[in-house]
C-alpha cells in the first residue's frame, strides 16, 4: 500500500532530509518524490510505500504532522485509497 505526503511552507535548508529521515525511522519507503521552490516557498509531494510501517498508519500521519509543526511546515499524509477516491472522475 502507498500513501501521499504533501509538504508546503517557507523554504529552508534540510526539509527533504527531515521528512525522508522521519519516513525511514518508521519504515515508510519513498518510491517517488517531486519538489520545487517557487520564489521563497517550498512544495513537495512524495509517494511512500507503507507496507512495512513500524507503527499504525494514524500514528505515522500524526508524527509527520508534528514534524511539520516543529519545522513551521504543513505536512499532510493521505492513504492512497482515500487519495484515489477523492480524485476519481
């Protein structure tokens, strides 16, 4: 199974490192990543494999949101099934 992680906020050094480190700590493997900086704003979308998560998905999502608060970013984690349902025509 997969999840979609979105990260937005003011650009700072180490955002990708912090998010990818937190993913690795909990067993989420990054399978795809896209990031850009628009003026001074950072935006990133990651697709992560969550089959080997070491904690429940809800706890993983909460941990990523907490990381966002610590780094003054908005980090949202959405399960692939929910994401696909929201974007189906």
